[in-house]
């Protein structure tokens, strides 16, 4: 009798609870089916203003973030592409510790756990850098593996291979001096027949060094993330000839440096690449099935 009364009293609450379980289960399955649907590699060059950030989801649903842009814009962009329950990223790459590449990563790493963090290890003398070190320590204590990038390393993420082409040597603890641009981690993502080259902010000198050091075909890529936001001191003819990109993506926003410069644009046009700019096209999204590239903007 007592248990009947109890049931009656809480009947409504129990039904609401069961309904809640059903609805949350539905959303969970919807997410799972959604994730299973896409067997393509998805590379999104995010419009984060004047800075770099690219989010990559592999066919096996590994999530990779290369740079985070100059502020927390990246947080909202990533949230739109990730299931709401997922609080971890598989791999984070910081090209170099300058604010327009690093600040957004600080915001991301305060919210998400990373399995692997790859960076150059170069030392700087500013507040953001100290913040970066603190975040690294916290991530390491939560189980993240911190890796110092160096030419010749190969990272396998499911079917995706990431070749590290720069820095030429281990720079851990070395002082960056006035600029860390040329120490940028250069990563080439290869999925089947398609490839993407991430160049950070390297200038023409580093580009030429790379051309000399690398076998000719190793730089060739379908998509080039144009170095240093279209600076006139980057995107040299010799480098563009070696990369021979079909698509060139300039990550750029409002700035006082004149990026992207007419000089860089002209050289990119001469290379035959189709040029996209995040300040004009917002996020620029490529899908690849390993054979063909699809631009889905
Ligand atoms: Zn930059």
C-alpha cells in the first residue's frame, strides 16, 4: 500500500525521467550515426581573424587542431564541429609561440584535454609564453604527451600521416630572439592521394632551406596554407614551384601589415593555384576521400 502511494506520488516525475532518458539516448545515437556517416577527411581553415587555425577531423574521427588564432573565436568554431560530450582532442600542433597562433590554443587547452601536443619548444619572453608553459604542465599532469617537433618525424593518426618538415633540429629551450617565425613547425598531412601543407609564418629564407633539404616531391601538396598570412617576405617562387599547390589558403583578417600583400598574391597567381582567403570566404573547408578533394566552404 505504502509503495503504491509512493508510485502515485512520484508517477509523473518517473515518467518525465524516463522520457528524459529516451530523449538523451536519441540524441546520443543521432550523434553516433552522424559520426559514422562521414568517412572523409575534413580540413577546415577557420576564419579567426588575423591569425591561423585549422581543425581536422580524420575518417576515424580523430580531432586535430593546428594553431588557435589570436583570441577565443576558435572555441565556438570547434564546438560546432564536435559532439557536445567530447572534451578531448587527439592532437594539437602549435606552429610557433606567437599570439596570433597561440592565444586561441590557450583557451582551447583550458577547456579540452589533449592526448598529444606537438610544438617546437622554442623559448620566448612574454606573458602568453609563460601562460603556454603553465597550460602544458597542466595537460602533462592530465596525461598528455608533449612532443618537441623535429624534421623527419612521422605522426600517424589513423589513416592520416603527418610529416614534420621543420624545425631542422631540436630547438627545445632555445631562445627565439626577436621572432620565432622561421622556427615554425611545418607539417604535411597526407591522406591517400591528397595532401595539405601547413607552413606557420616561415619566410622566404626558410622556404628556400626547405627546398634544398627536401627531396623535390616531398613538398608537393594539393593545398598550401600560405605562409605568414600572405606576407611579401614569404611565398617565394622557388617554394611555390616545389609545392605546386592546386589551392592556396590565406588565413588573414583585418591587420596593419598589409597582409595579404599584392606581391605574394601575384606569385601565388603565377603558380596556378586557386586562392582562398578566410577574410573573404569565412571558414574554408576541404573534404577528401583519399582520392579526390572536395571544397565544401
Ligand atoms: Zn602569424
